[in-house]
């Protein structure tokens, strides 16, 4: 059932990933049958709102699920290895060297009592077993790579001496330190001002182009997606509901949730266009279901204007609606 | 414009904060969080306030709400100086102006039921009591799309969007003329934001409300605002009709800010756009010249020595830039 | 109690189809072992104190109920003391004094401490600063030392000891309240209340206090055991309860003289103090766990 593209150029394949919180009869599935694939050199955006499971997906890939949660089914294949079957030690070696992560909040993700230089070299010395001097030299290169001004001085500074944008650059430099194949960027620009957000987006695009690093971008912000993504997977209440190329998804979304989401965002370009007199925004009724609410059918059915009887009884499978475009909807993606 | 008297006037409002000095240090010069800000908001109109963090928009809101007083300048509502109100007059002022806060998770007291939260302003101002209060609370709740059955619940039992509806109902309880909304949707899920924005638009139409709408998200500002003011480091650098300012910005900061806004559609992607360089300085020790000069790609010698005063451009707006006429237009596609 | 309840079920967040808050609270209470154990013992001590005249086998003050220094067992479960009084009966009646001391001392400390701390935190400025510096100064002296001084000044009897213990705890309650109010008053709901037109008194009473008092319950139940210990210490030193009161600290003090010949004289009151203090500590810990927002709002 998992509609995974050919693994030829595939770097990461997540197959039927199911994560549950709690045990026994009261266990609640936070992720259900999540499947997607990420090609080498590609940026895939996981788009979703609160409770969609986008961050949980990232944590599952990194093997960093909170203790209350456990993977109850599925595989996470990185270049052929199933990360979920790896031992703890193996996973520690994988994190940071083959997969690394950029977090949303650069202040809390950096250690406040260590210098930038120390934090940058730590991973290198652990994973690559390089000498102190070599690590320092590499740290300097990394800071230049991410466009830090005055990199020599920055090495000796502490996180609180840097601005938010600079801290996020350091985070990205740390993620790049061991030249990973994949960077997971979890809301990398959400905490930043618009102008700094633009700088970080450009930096990530630049890195992807120059180093060929694949990026799994996790965000709720459709603007960031429109700027960065090659392909998009839309998550809703722990399920993937649509996957498509970026343009295809924006031009011809097939899942009613994707459609609703795109229509609900005020678009600057349309709002200031001629003759438009305060266009009413399209509303999605209701709110995102909480993880505890178990639904037998499509999780979006209660908010969906197109819902038919079958929707609340049975979860629609992902069906191909066009080349490279799959959606899970009984109405819009019928066989 | 033969407009009626403005609902709100800010006349050269400034706010300075004394800097904490170290034990033996010399007293530092105070920080100007808001610097000579003037604007009017007409009845039934939305003024959007745009700016990045630290630009002074929240301090401005606090001065309008009289939660803090301007160091110099005046805030006028209905021709009365808000900053000079006697303590006994402040209560009455609270019936004219209300506020919607950013985070509905933190701005509603977790230990008070929704119905009591909505009813409290009416009780404080003696507008209703007993059974009448209850009917009016239920009525208000209905206006913001909450059912009366939910009013016995505590805030944590509501979703973010519902909580913001409670906050809106609470603000409407005293039937104010003006509402200051500080980032009212930024803490909400994307799919819920439209509901709250539409509700605010509807309420504006039905009640003739004036909004001061503060947001860093230019898309939402564009949706709700008739006029837009762009703030940088405590001062308004450009103010004018929303469409003009957002489509053809004349201040270089406005233009770079708009260029930095992520595109709405991947087809509009522009690689290697002009990025606003550097970051907002912390506002200490502003020199003699234009406050934006250190980051401005157009800055010239004159900008570094002489601070520009706001001047009228195109007849509809004020821009604080010596070279506003030379500001290049936005690249095609970015704004319609 | 051992069934793990998933965190997901605790997500009270979205406002639909979730168990009523009261039932949830009950469920969480029963899950906390320290709360259940501590609470039961506290309840037991309270019942013993209330029912003392009924359950005590003898008059606690009657001299010569049995022979002097009778070994525990038989008629006298915990033995008798140097005047032939039944120790069990004295320990049972002693519970009354202990709870009384705890309540009065904590009451005094809490009322004044909360008032001072809340006023200092809400008013702020030089007034709040001055108030708290004074509290800090008093806080640097050990509680018992202050209580000793006060008792020496007021005269040694149980009432004065309770007052002294209560007064000496004020700086502690004031500091805790100050910290709690300070963090609460920065929350946007306080601004929101002011914008709506709430007066200072209304903000404090109606908005701040309901959020400040629950954590203070924890502090008070922990303070209760401290107060009991301090009062017992004062009585032990002869500055609190005076003979023939069956007060536990005093019983320890007089029993000390016979410790080699008749150790049971100190075992009864000693164990009673230990169990009561531990129960209140457990109870306080349990309440704290219950109120800890991290415990409550753990979601996905």
C-alpha cells in the first residue's frame, strides 16, 4: 500500500511508520502509516499544523522519541539501513554524522555555557576522530560557509552573545560539520524575524545547491515551503494525506485539507491586487483534532465539506492521481 | 477626505526607558523604544502596524492602552488626552478601547471559566448583573461563534482558536470603539487563523470598530488593514494606504521587508533576491543620521548626518527617507 | 494504582470528549503514591486527635494510673512514665497539641507571609524591594533562633511558642509568595485583566490569588511539619509546652532523663513526631506533583 517511489535515487524512505503513545487499550496512535521517500539532493517539506505529527516523524527518524512513545510498526530506511533496527550505539554514531538536525529555537538548542567553537568541534572530534587543530580549522571553514561575519572571533563567543539569526547559522554549521547526507530542519525559521528568515532560507538553499545535502524541512509555514521545497508531503492528524511536487501541489491540490489550507492563508500578492476589496478568506471550519481523539475513518472528515458517508467509516488509501502525486481521499482521489 | 473626527490620534509620542546601570557604572543614556510617532485612526478603519521584533510596536500598544505613559507626546481618544487622564477617569477610558492579546493560551486566566471571563468586564463596569449579565454573556459568545453550553468550561478545555474567540468576546463586552490587536493570530494553527481574521473583519463591519492591528506577518496585515504603518527601531518610516504601501513601497526598509516575505506560490520564487543585510541593532546610541542608514543599500552621505523627517509622497503617504523617490519598485511578481 | 495511564489521555487540550476535570483530578491523585500514603496518615492523625477522649484508654494526666515506669505490654501498650501515666493515652492526646501547634503556626506564617510577599511583588519598586530585603535579613537567622528569642521575650508557654514559631516562619512564606506572585504577575492574563478595567485589588484577589494559592498549599503542608518540629524543639528545651501537658516534644524532654532505664518513654512520642512529620512531607510532595504543570500538560 505504501506508495514509495523507486528507491533508485532514494536516500531516505519512511515506510508505514506508526508511533503510539501509551500502552495497551489506552494507547493512542500519534502517527499512522506514514510513508514518504526523499531523494538525494532533494528538499522534501513535511507540512502540518499542531498535532499533525510532523515533528514526531523527525524525532522517529533521529531515534529521539520521548520515552512515552514507541514505534509500533514501520521502517525508516537511510541508504538501505533500517534506522529503527539499529542499536543505541549505532544510532549515536549515525546522528550528527549521517543525519543531523536543525531545531526551531536556536537559543535553547545551543549549550549556553560552551563557546561556539567548542560546540562546533565536539561532533567532529567524536565522529571523525580528528585532531583538535584540524577540528578548529574545520570549525572556521564552517562558520564561513554559513556566512558568519568575523568567524575567528565568533569561535570564542558564547551563544548569548549572538543574535537569533547568528545562532541559527551556528546551528546550521553544527549540522553540517560531519557532512551528513540528510539535514532535518524542524521549523528552522519560525522563531526569526522576516528579514532574518529570508537570510536563513537563502542560506539553506545555497547549502543544498553547493553541497548537495538533502533536506527534510518540517514546517507549518506555507510561505517557507513555497520558497524552499522540491516536493511536499502534507500531514494531518498523524497521517500523510497528500504528496506532490511543489508546483503541482500549489497549482492543483487534490486533498480537501491541502486545498483548504492553501486558501486560508492571506496572500499578499492577491490582497494588494487591483480592485480587490477585502476578499473574504476561505475558512476551514472547526479545529485540528487532539491526538487522543481516535477516528475510524479519515481524520479530516469532520471538517471536510466534501465528506461522504464512507469517509467517516474507512480511511482512504494513498492513490496516485498524477505522476508523482498521491492523495488519500475517497472523493477527490477516487480510483 | 471629509472624514469624521478620528477615533484615535497619536501626536509625537515617544517613550524612553532608563537603562539599568551597573553598580559603579556611569548612568547610560535612556533607550528610545518609541520615537516621535504620530498617526490617526479613523472610525471603522484598521491601521496595520508592521515591524520586526524590537521595533517598538508593543510599547506603542501599551501607551495607547494607558498601561504605560509616553515620555513625551500625547495619545488622544475622542479629543481627550489619554496620558493625562486622572486615575478616576481611567476606568471610563477602558470602555472606549480594548485589547486582544497575542497568546490566547496565556492571556486568559486559567482558573476562571469562559463565561466569567466574558462577563467580568461588564461586571466591573456595572453594565449588567445577575440574569441580565448571563444573557448578555451568552449573546456575546454567540456573536463570536461559541455556544452557551461551553461557557462553564475553563480555558484549557478550548482549542487555540476558541480561546481567541473568548478573548475577542471579552474585549467586546464593554462595546469599545477601538480595539488594539497585538499579533492576534500568530499563535494559532494556520487553518484556524482565517476564522479569527474573518470574525474580526465581520465585527468591524457590524460594529464600526477601529482596529490597531499589530503583526509581523505582512499577509495578515494586508488582509485586515486599510492603512499600514511600517516601524523600524521605534519610528514610523512609512505610513499610507495599505495597497499603495505594500504594492509600491517608497521607503527602502519597507521594500526590503516586503522582499523578505516568503512568496505565496512557488511560481513567484526569485532566486538571489536582495536580502536585507545584517540585523536590527538594539537601539542604543542612535547616531545623528537616519536610523536605517547602517543597513540601507541606498544610503548616502546625507543619510548618515541628517535624520530624515517624514514627508508626503504621492499625496497619500508619509515616508521618512531623503531619497524615497529613488527607491526601486518591487520585482515583478512579488506584489501583484 | 499501578496501571500506567497514558499521557495522551491527559490531554485536556482540545475541548472535546474528555473526562471531566474533577474525575481527572481524582484519577491523578490516586496515582500519586506519596499523596495517597501521606494523605492517609495525615487523615489518621487528625482522626486520632479528634477522637482522643474516646479512643484513649486512660486519662492522660492522671498520676498513678499504673505503677511507675511500667514496661510496655499488657494493660499499658506503650508502658507508663515516671508518674505512672499511660504513655499511649498521652501520645494520643499529644496529637491534638501537635496539630493545633501546626495549624496556628502555619496560619500565622501564611497569613502574614502571603500578605507581605504578595504586596512586595505586586507593588514592586522601592517599597517591594525594601520589604523583601528585610525578609531576606530575617531569613538569614535560623528559624529556631528567632523563635527562641521571641519566646524568651514573650515568656515560655505553649501559646507563645506557637506564635514564635509562626512569626519566625513569615520570611520563608513571604519569599516563596514573592517568587510565585512575581512570576504570575508577568503573565499576559494580568495585563488583560487591567485592560478590562480590573482594580488592583481585583487583580490580586480574583486573578492572582487563585493561581498563587495552590502552590502555597504545598509550601504550607511542608511548613506544617517544620512547625511541628520547631515547636517540639522549643518544648524539649523547656520553652514551649509546660508539664503536665502531654506534648510530644515535652514528653521527649522529660523522658530523656530515664532513657537508659526506660527507653519507651521517648519511643512513643519520638515515633509519633517522626510519623507525623513524614506524613505531612509526603502529602506536600504529593500535592506538588499534582499541581506541577509539567506533570499536567505533558502532551505530544
